[in-house]
């Protein structure tokens, strides 16, 4: 009986330790160390690139167990910026992002699967999750890279990532038709999180 009790305590302690190891982080919105950039073909002749200026989120992460990571990411869609005010206004309209009705685009992870390391020795992973744009949710996979972690000059602790994915505008409800060459949108995401104290 004593052996069984000790074994149960050991298992319980191990599980508790495993759960405690994953740290909670807040995406560094105030320091503006979070970016969601996009690229889309313009009529097949050139590309339009842009970014979103207002982003927030949170995640849990343990470098020893990246598969246990979780992330929630929010984008204020009205913060779209393509270096042309009229175009930004049009993108925000009912023709595209429908910002008045759907002010947030969100990504919530459902799984993380490590895929190895890149040429720089950084850990890579497929981060699967649900992306919601203009009220429509679709599963996507982000090809992610863990860039590093450590102390910052202000007494905090940070972890940083980058990732890429491609989506189709036609998957997220009815949007203005710009032709098949303008359906695909390439996304690049990079951010730092500050560890909760």
C-alpha cells in the first residue's frame, strides 16, 4: 500500500511539474513587437502589400514541450495599412473585411506539431488553428519558427516567433471579385511575448 501511495504521489508530482513548466505570455502590443503583414496580387500585374497596426494576444509556451503550446491572436481589422488611405477605407468596407460588423479577426490554435529545425537551427512547427475573418471561421496551418527567448533590458522575459500561411479570400465569405489571381493572400506573422510575472 505504501509503495502504491508513493508511486501515485510521484506520478502526481511529475504531472504537476509538467503542467507548471508552460509559461504564460502576453503579446507585446505596447512595444509594437507584433506584426501581421499580407501580400496579394493586383490583377496579376503586381502585388499589394500591407500590414495591421493593432494586434494583441496571449500564448503559453515551454521550449521543452512546444507541442503543448497554445495561442490566441487578435487583429483589429480597422488598423489595416497599405500606404493609401482610400484603399485602406475600401478594404475595411463591406466589399472586403466588413469592419463595421466584424471589427476583429482572430486565430485560436488547436494543435502544435514540431517539424524539425531550419538552416539556422531554430525549431519549426506546424501550428493548426481556426482563423476567423468577417465572421467566417476556417482551419489553417501556420508554418512557425521559434526565434528565441530570454531576458530583456527592462527586467522581463520574452519569447519570439514568426510564421507564414496562405489563405483564400473566397473561403471567408463573399468579397469583391478581383479575379482568380487575386484570391490567394500570403500572410507573414511575427511577434514577441512578455512572460507573466
